[in-house]
């Protein structure tokens, strides 16, 4: 027996549902699709363009991350025509006029990489998938940079690397959509070696302590090969766990060896601790083979120098940039003072090299988009490849097409004996010119990768 | 059984109850469990819509969570937490090293994609198998002790695995940089890729990243292939966990939790049961690890770090240990905080409160700012404390309390009874 009970309400309900169902397909067609894409991922709609700034806000490099974020905010301000314009006045290209990028106002989103590649990728993916970021920048460790760079390649947006020093970022893990302004391990080694030889002599025996991860390996390899080419001998090379906080057990064997140089391939907290231990063990006051014992730290940073305090005095290392460059070495490094001035006025202290590279990367991206006349990643990549520029604080610089690495002078610095304030901890020893740190794209330390094709995404 | 069936409709006054349910079990589940499964299935199916309640471009769009990456993480960490709950919720053994199995699964998965094929099936199977074998070894050793000693042993194993992956085994794990797919990997089952082509994970040709955008006026909903594949896997994982909870085996595990000595005296050795539970939950973790790799083809050693192990403990406790749906809710809660609240920055806050007068705006922003953005850990910590203190049963208990407050019928607790009677007299 069947019993049908059509009610007025039931019929109305069914009708409404069916109607809505029939209407659905028309919602998907026509205008709603047309404005969605113009051939690449996250093509900017409306009058704003969104950039993603992915920096460590927690974890061991949170200080660097905070400084990077300040620089990004400053760069966005300058691009939008607020503030004093900073390096826009000194930049050799005059395409940026303070009206945003291609007339679109620059907006930005921020994320926390936690200095973990998983978290960094999650954060970058949310910027791309949710916020519609057209470019991602930032990062302050090479593992994170490599991971996010690969993600951007997959998603089809541009990655402008922040602080990443490992050779791999533009070596075996390079990508067509990724660009690095910061210098690398090889350049540190090449820049340091001649100055080390000049300062400490060519007949030296070096002992390496190396942080046990990729950046440590590439740095140790670079410094070792460069110094050995100068006539140094490498006595021993010991890997130290990244989580190590007390390096006494690694320093003691140095005293037993006949080494007269200690190279600390450490960064961040590792370096602060190992250097402090080394100084406590009296290495600085030691004499071996009739020569004064010396310590070298290949990659210096202001924030590390602050952590190590007076132990840093007299120790040589290399930097990508320093805020005193233009004052001490003149015109060639123009842009430095303009940036330091606007950064200082906004935040009350001079910027770190991490802040500098992030600021410059943002400007370079904006300029490349303007020159290309499009936000399409492939057009932007083409505009950046082989691009020569000046006035961004590092002197004349080349963005090499073969590996998307910037080539410019490298600053060799020394810890000050008696710093006047906490921001002026290092003195510039010398600047190694760009051609001395330039290498072939297929150099063995960089071999094994391929840029691949640029990917504009959907 | 009939007794239960007669009472159940009174508790859930849903007219949609299928008539078949009265006859006994569906898919081997009781009616209540079946409804729960349907509920989870509906959540998975409609998540892209439920999680995007605010129109794109509006100020509240910041809180939208319906984008592929986060939805994938919701279901994958849901699986991880469901598996952890089988061990912790049923046997009471608190493992502090479960992230190791997730990591091992991930590495196994990506190696399958490097060596065999870009299809995700072999990768996921390998993840489960390898994580299962690894958990068998770890469990065999760790389960010789219980309580805090067991926790410390598992923690030690996990940190050992992390250290191995981060540096010692760099040739296999890629060290700090991790592993990614390369175009020149020797995928024996696939045709070789051209130089520079980005390898993409797929399921018989369906790209995991393939998405369709649906627009309804200002609203945009993203339907992602990878998410729905992960969602189906989670539904299966959830179903298996219900079956396990309701099985005699599950009862044995609860017996281990309530009194292990008594079990020993009755002549039953709990070891095989706990080891089986440990391995099953390790396999769940491996499954989650494999899916993570399938959705995002990259592995970093950090996912084995102790904080990752701690996170799954938080997820389970926050949601409600020993309950079926609790871990899923807890994982969603934590991942939401990690990905949404952490991205609220000072300029976003300023934009929200721009309607306030200048001075007041600064004050409000200054008060809220420490709790969002990089301060999301702080907010999460406070919430976790609140949950543990006021809702020891987790979010599930919170939900039950809410239901009783609103229902206010005779079944409710005494405190509510008064309110219910009062309401009835008013009517």
C-alpha cells in the first residue's frame, strides 16, 4: 500500500530546492570565471597586489626574523610612496615612483616559519592558497629557503630568498622561480681566504669545528678549499651536533693538536656558545709554532656579535653588507646611508644584514615587475635574469641568469676591541671585489641541480 | 540491543534516522556510532564550505580556513591523533615519541615516490608498513616499562631518530634541507621526466594539487583533489578506530588501562595487547606521514622533533582522550591556531580597529597583539590550561555540557533540572 502525502509546504520546498539546483550551473559560468585567471597563479585582481613575508617569528632565529619583517614593512611603505623613499632614490633603475607596483597598492601578509621547513611550507602555502600572494620572500635558514623555494616553483609564484647562506639554495637545489640576493658559503670562503693569508700568514694549520647540517658542510668545504689554495693546512675537521650548547669537549682536543687557527663553522646560538667556550679555554692568548692562535668565524651577523659580547673582539668573518659601508668606503656603496636613515628613523637603530637583503629583494622584485610590465612569474624571472644594478648598498651587482645568484662585493669584518654601543660591534677590514668571489655556474660545490623551466602555475 | 534501540530515538530527535538502523548494525556499527561516522563524513564532505564562512576580501576573511593546505592538514593530523588515541586513550600508555613514526612514514613515502612511481598508493602503503615495523621495534623495547619510564623511552627513541635524520643519515634523509622530488629521480615505473620538470604526486593521473574554485557571489570555495583523497582515507581510519574501540580487543586494552595488575593476576599477559595497540597506532602515524608527503612532496627532519610528538598529545587531550571524535576536534583546533591565528599581524589588527578613535585603537591593538601573530603559542597555552582545568574530558566534554544546557530536560543533571522546570512553568 502506498500513501502519498503531498503537502503545500512539501511541494514548495521541493520546488525551491530544485530551482536552486538548476541555477547552480549558471553561477559557475560566464563572468565569474573570466576575471579569475589571466594565465598565472594569483594574478592580482582589483587595485592591490599581495606579497607574502614568511619569516621566523619564533625559534632560534626569531631576532633575525623580526628585523627582516621591519625591513619588509619599510620596503612596502616606500613602494607605496610613504616615508622618505629610502633606496628608491639611489637605485640605478628609476621605474619605481611610489605608486605601488604597476599602479597597484602593495599589501602584504606575514607568516611564521618557526625555522622548520614543514611549518614554513604550511605558512607559505596558506599565503599562496588563501591570501593570494604573488611573491613570497623571507626565511633565515637554508633548509627553510630550499623547502619554500621548491614550493614556490611548484605553485608557480616567485620566491625572493631572504637570509640563506648555504651553497645549495642556488646550487644543487636551485629553481627557476627562486632568486637569492644574499651571498653564499663559497663567497665567504673566497673572500676570507686572501685576507686571512694577508693577516695571519700563508703557513697556518687550521682546525675546523662544523655544525652538523647542510649549511655547516658547505661552509666548511668552501673555507677549507679556499684556504688550502692559499697554502694553509687543514689539521682536522670535527662535526658538532646542532643542539650542542657546551663545546668544551670539542675545544679541548684543539689544545692537544698543533693547529694555530680555529675555524668555527657555526651560526646563531651555536656560534655564540662555541666562541665563548674557545675564549674561556684561553685559545686567544695561546701561541703555537711561534704564531699567535687565531679564531675565524666565516659567517658573521650583528645579532650573533651582540650575543657573544666582548669575546668577538678581533675575530675575522664575512658579511653580505654592513650599515657603515658607505660612510667608511664611500660612494661605491651608495644606498646604504639612505636605507640606514629611513630604517633608523622608523625603528631607532641601524638595520642588520638580514634586514638589508630582504628590503633589497622586495625592491628588486617590484622593479622587475615594472620593467616586465606584468606580474607573470616567467616575465618577472626574465627581467631579473642577467640584470645588472647599482645603488642598493652593495655596489654594482649582477643577478646571474645561470643560477639566479647575485654577485657583488663581500665585506670582511672584524669584531671591535672596544665597541661604543651595541649596534657598532664590528669594523670593516676590507671588501673583496665581486670578481674574486665569482665562480662558474658548474663549480663542483654547486653541481647537481637544474633551474628547470619557470612555472607560471595555473 | 533492542533496549538501546528504543531509547536512542528519544536522545536524538532527528527524523532522518534510517529505518534499517533499528534492525541491528550498519557496517558492523551500532546506531549511535553509525551516526557519528555519518557526521564525520558530512564534516569532511562539506569542510570546504563550512570552513569558509566569510566572503573573500572581507575583513573577516582572515578567519577562513577552507584552503587546500590547511584542510589537508586537518584530516591528516586527525588521522595522526586518532591513531595516538588508540594507544593513549585505550591503554593509557603515554607515548612521547609518536612523531618519529610520522617522520619514518614520510621518509618511506618520499623514497617510494623517488624510486618507484609518482602515484601515491605505493608511497602510502610503504609508509604504513615501514612505520609499523619501526613501531614494532620501538614498542618491543619501550613496553618493557610502563608509566613515566615508557614515556621517556619513546621520547628518547624519537629524539634519536630526529638526530639521525637531521645529520647522521644525511645521505638518506637529506639532513636539514630534507628530501624533495627531483626530475632526475630514477622512478622505475614511470616514464622519465624531461629536465627541469617539477614532479607532481598523483593518484592514477589525478594531481593532488588540482583544485576547482566555486564562486557564489563574494564567497569562494576551493575543492581540492588531494583533500578529498585524504578525507576518504581519514574516514576509513576513523571507521576502523570505531570498530577497534567496540571490539573485544578494545575491551582488553581498556582493561590494561584500568588495572594492569589485576590482568596479570588473572593470568593474562597484557604485553601482546599493548604491543599490538602500539603498532596499530604507529601505523596510523605512518599513514599520516605518508599522506603528508603525498599532499606536499617534501620531508624535513623537524617533523620528528619532540615538539611534534608533544603536539599530538596536546591534540588528543584537548579534544578528549579516549573519545572517538575528540582527537579529530583537537587536531583541527591546534592546526587552526597554528595557521590562522599566527598570521594575524599588527597591521591586520589596526585595520580591524580602525573605526575606533586613534588613542583607543592603539590601546586595543596593544592589548590584543601579544596574543595573536607570533604570540599564538601563548593563546593556545592559555586555552589548553583552561580546557584541562575546567573540561578534563576535553572539547567533547565541553560539547556535552553545552548540549545539556540547551536541552534542559529531565535527563539533565540536577543543576540543569531546576532551570528546566523553571522554563516549563514559564511556558
